[in-house]
């Protein structure tokens, strides 16, 4: 059976737990979990990655709308640039 360190390194390398279970010979994932070490910085990293996935506002709150009616809650309006098309016979300049 591989050492606790080897099992933990496989897990940290992204090898699926079912594969590690087969290599280690543990009958169940519960048995395998006892041999996997989790460092506090791994827990903090996982929590931080979840916060990046969380919505900016609760789903029940009203969402802002642009003038076109398109819902854009995460849209940064500071980057908007007003573009005026050239005046033509079909698009006369504003009076």
C-alpha cells in the first residue's frame, strides 16, 4: 500500500479519488479519506475559489437594466463609449 504522503500527493496532483482508491487497495472511499492529508491553506484556497464563483447579488434582488432592457448586472458601465454614426440622408444629424 502506498504511503499517506504518496496518496496525498496523488490527490493534490488531481488524480481522481476512485483511481487512488484502486491503487491503494482501500475498499471504500471512506477508508481512503482517512489517509489523505488536508492542509489549512488548501481549505482557504478552496473557500477563496468559491467566493469567485458566487453571484454578485442575491438571486431574489431586482437586477439593473440597460436602456435596451437587456439585463446586465455585472456590466461595467464605466467602459461605455458613446458612438455617433455619421450623418446620412437616412440618418440626419440631430437638430
